[in-house]
C-alpha cells in the first residue's frame, strides 16, 4: 500500500490553490469499495490493539468517540435509509503512543426490541416497522391507531451535558452512555423537562459547559414554533443539569402546521441564528399516515417551492426574537460552520445545497451501494453543494431601499432592503465544485467558535461518497486536501496543540476505511492541521462502517 507521505504530499502540492474549486476530488471509485461502509458489523468483546505507523504526539492522550449505523438489517428485514441502521458507538483510545479500538451497539429500545423479536420493531427515518406478523389481523389493524412510537436510535452524535455523555439522534430521546466502557446507561426523554418535540444532534457548547440546542414544539394557538433551550453546566449542588433545562427563545414558524427540518443552528456571542429552509415536515400527513396506513419519517417531508429560505435571529441575553424579514433563495442547510459578529453585522457560514428538493432523498442505501457509474448518475440529479457566507445587518432602520447594507470590506455578500421591508440576502461563495461537497465541517471550536476565524475542515463528498479530508481558508479561499485511492474517511475532528498560538496549530483525527485487498481494512489517521500531511496512522484488523459525528475527549 502506498504511504501517505509519498502519495498525498504530491497531491497536496497540486491541491493548494487560491481558487476553491480546486478542492474537488480527482479520484474515481470503479471498484466500489465504498459499499463496505454500509454493511453490518459485529460489536467487539474487548478493545483491539492497533498497529501504529509514524509518531503520535505525546500530548495526544484521550479518546476519539464516534457514532453511526452498524446494523443494516435484522433477520430478513432490511433498513432502507442511511439514517436507519442501529447505533454503533466507536472509540479509539490514545495513550503513550499506543492506540486501541473498541465498539458496542447502543442498547436503545429500538435495538433491544429488534434483537429480541428478530425484526424491525420501531419505525426509523426511512424504514417502516410493520406490526408483529404473529398477531391476528384484528390486532394488527388496531396497532395502526396507537399513535407514533418515536425512535430512540441514537446513531448521529455524542456530546457532554455536565459530567455525563449522551448519544443522540434528532428525536426527543437521548441516551446516557459511558465513554470509557461504551456501555448504555439510561434513556432520557427531554419532553419531561421542556416543551419540545425533538432536538438537533448539533448543540452548541460554551467553554463553561453551557449547552444550547433547538427543536420544534407546539406554540401558542396550537401553532408550530422552534424552541431554543439552554442547559446550564453542573453546579455546586451536583443536581443533574437537565433538571435546570429551560426554553430561552421561541422562534416563529413560517407555516402553522409545517415546520422546517432543522439539523443545526448558528450562535454568536450575542445572537442565535435559525435558518428556516423550504424542506418541510407535514405534520398532518405525519399523524394521519402513521396512524391509518403506516409510514416512515421520510414519507412526511415535502418542499415548499415558493418560500425560499428565511433567516431568524434572536438575542441571547433577553431571548427576544428580532422582527427582521431576512430572506434568500431556496437552499438545504444541514451544517453551520461558524457564526460571528463584526461591526454591526452577523457573519453566517454554511454548508448548503442549492434548491428546495430534500437532499436526504438521495441517501437511500440502495442508491449509495450502486456501482460507481450509477452513483454518479444519481448524484447529478441532486441539489448542488456549495459553501456560502451570508452577512446579516443587525441594524436595518432608516436605510434606503435598494441599497446594499453590507460594508464589511472582505466579503462580496450583500443584503438589500426591499420596499416591503424584506432584507434580501445574496451570499459570497467560499467553495463550489460540481457534485463535490464540503460537509461535516469542523473548526478550532474551543477558541474560535463565535469569533472571526480563518480555517474550516471538512469531509469531502464526491457524488455523496466520502473520499477526502479538506481544509479551507475562508478568507483567501486557499485549500488543502488529503486523499488516497480506495480510502473513505469520516468527519475530521480538530484537536489543538497544548498552548497553541496559531488557529491551526494542532492535529486532525479521522477514521479511514480501506476495504481493498492486501491491507488492514481501517485506521485512525492523524494529520497535521496546518497542511494535512500525515503524522501517524493506527491500523486495525476490522472493517468500520460509516460514522456521522463525534468528539475528542481528552
């Protein structure tokens, strides 16, 4: 197998460009090795030792925690969507230059009941759970009228709350886990603490441990709204922080019965930002379809082809929603990169997909496991990914209509007042490549979240297949790429060097799957965050399926 020092250095010399379009992948995947990351694996009875090549920095002593699907079928029944497989909790432990790898399934109700009955029991994102075939026809008929049984399949992310750690999806259930043993501790229903029907898997966490998150809820007059909730850090009395969880902002919804799908949100030092996209959840369809004929979550999404995209802002200190009509063209937004304030403006950097069609329509496993030519053909019909910077003026009073309100010297983004009071936003494009996505973004979060920053890291998707790690200078649009043939990395996690001065002084951690013959099938890759050259890798003798998000725990 070619070593990264030989292959990637030459590749990087070509990929460090002033034009961001050069960050695209130039590798094809005709062998279809990416199919292996969508296949079932078994959990491990004990950690596996890794074979380390290179030198792991002596200060890097901690654990990389990751969540993703690990069980793609149960008995004779298949899961259909990328977000349906049962949650598998992964950990790479780094200590004194040695590395071990461990994994266990999260013992959610969805998993335990499925394993007990050897069938899919709870409906997932794109897979409907049929009634028990052993029941008679009358029992099966009436089971449709029991209401929605919401999944607790915590396959998306893991994050700390106080002194505890929780695996999560996007429903009202989070699962307390032990990050040392990977054991499942308990299921928590957030509805017991605040008025909310679910929360995102992307909370913002301040340096003191305060957690902010957002989800939809029933507001005044039975209309839908978005509640932003706050969980304080652990206090001296050691009371569970969830007991002190409260709603701090309620954002209005553009449609009374159709909330937008919200995957993440923005937060600056003094403001929250909600991007309300035209991808809608039809609650009436959701409730009627589920209770009468059976459906999955994906069946209840629809697109509002005329609304475009709305930006909402609210102040953190008072919780006041700012009644400014920020609008832009239709986009999908899943991941915010960073949000910060400067000279009376909010700068909001996003990973977007152009248009109103729901990108998740293209993430069914049957599509992702096609041969390479079919994967590319399907992706050509999907919305085009683009990294965008939007700039929102915080003071829009006493301005002339038709005038660009943005006066920051370093951006081409505009905000224009219309006659009806709408402020129309046009973005600056930070990166765009044909069917090439800069997604699952990460920054030096601890020091530069909510602040003006320079560097973002991301997983590069080549026609939806993850095949590179990217670095973007958001000021100059200079780019760096790490990539090897037949290698499929995961979301990059930035870990700063102790006492670092530079923003990008640190390492990037990512899990790479290499399913080809003659090599170990997966490894933890450690890259220099400055130039994406390899520092070390820790190879293990087991395949690792796709993971979505995670964290580094020192």
